[in-house]
C-alpha cells in the first residue's frame, strides 16, 4: 500500500481518487452461504464483470455478541436469533479463507474483507490482506478502527445507519490517525428504496470533509450506482449473487452476474463520456458544420461602396467564409469591393 496524497490512495497498485477510474468492488459478503465452490463461482462472476476487487466478511461470533445472547439468541428478538444462526452457518475457516485468497490471486482480482472485530483483524493480517473494509455498523467503533489503523493499510468505511454528527466525529478521528481512507455513502436498508438513497450527499460529503467519497449500494437496480459515479463516487461497492432467489440475508439486495457486468460497463462508458472540460469541435463536428452550417452569401451583385442590407445578403448552406453570427454586423456598412451574386462574404469584408 502507498499513501500517495490525502485524496488519493492505492490498493494493490491501483490508484483511487477523483481523477482515476472508479474502483468497483463485488461484495460477495455471505452470499456464498458457507460453500467454497459457490464462493469461487462468485469470484469468477466478479472477474468476468470487470470488477477490481471482491469482498468477503470475517467475524468471530464469540467476540461480537454478549455471552447472554450467544447462550440464548432469542433473548433480544427473533431477528438476532436468525442472524446468529446464519452467521455461524456461513463462516469459513482459516484453510478455506487461504484457499479463497489464493484463488483471487490466481484470477488476478483483489481480495478484500470486512473485519467485524479485533480477532478477525488479527486473522486477516495473517493472510496478508491489502486494505480493510469497515461496515456501517462499525463506523462508530473507534477501538476497532484504531486497531486496524495500526496495520497502516487503507480503510474503506461505510456510513449507513449513522447521523452526520457521527460521520463527522469518525472522519476527524481517522484523520488524526493519519491513515488513508475512503468514506462510502450508504443506505443500510436491504434492499434500499430508490427514493431514499439521497445520492446528492456524495458531493456534499466530499466538500464538507475534503476526502474521497464512494458509494455502497443496496438497491435492486443499476442506474443509481452509475449516478453515484457521476456525482463523484470514487468507489462503488455492490453485492453480487448468482441468483437473487437463493437463501440468504443479502441476496435480494444483490446484482446477478449479468447485471453486475452491465453495471461495470455502464460506469466505464459514463467515465469515457465525461471527457474533459475543454470545448473543442471534433473532426466529425467540423465535417458536419461544413455540410449543415450556413455562410453569409450575396443575394445580388454588389458594387464597391454599396450598402449591405437584408435584401442583398442572405444565409445559405453549406458553411463557407464567415459565421452567420456576423450577419447583423454587415448591416448599413459599405462594401469594400465588388462582389458577385452567390459569393460568400469573408471576415476581411468587415474591416
């Protein structure tokens, strides 16, 4: 990892920032349902889509929840019971994670992972992860963030389910740690209603905090994520699944392989279309202008000393000579030369 500039960071030699291509993360998360072969298929789908990275999630269940809840998961509510059961079922062991890291290396795609707790950070350091993702749920978890900062590796932090005051406090905290990071705007509803995405916050957050801003989307469609890149998101993170109807907590808020491939292609096409901020005619436009544009032409023979009027000069295609914008500049001026009917006026005729 190399910290290039406060608003640019690197992950596996890829620069991330406003003036670079959007960094696209395929969030596999727990959509693999604890099956190694399914995880590999999802990695393949991400590679085929053109994504820069895949991301998994690492948890130490005993570290995450109180002993009371672990012993009796339905003590809080049914949702907690279901969540803990699912998380236990889908968690890969160390050997399986090493297999996935090696598979990503073979497929030339970056392996990223969300660390949900400190023991998971220790584990991810053992398998040499290059950057850390911090979930929206842990954006306020200063001990975890500080522990990760000791690795000196870049952080990607989601900001769903939080207030602006909380975001501000976290940004200040991380800036003081002097670690490169990207803040991801997010709505943590799965799936997220389109009308509640509030993507206009992306440039607001960038201006307010003077840091790179990305977007972690949980909507069911593609266009909002493309819109986010046009608003300045330097990272797009979207869940990927082989089938939205599969069992799992995040499947319905995910994109299937064909959709993810379309998303990447739309983002890349959108980036190309931005071009630069210089107004200059292309060769094609020049040719079109010559055919479709108009020039100022003499409608009658004009003698030297005659006055130009709307009767003796008109506009005709194709474009030659001087722009029609000068048409009224000729009015009531005297011709400096003899001009034949059908001849185009030139700029010198105005001088």
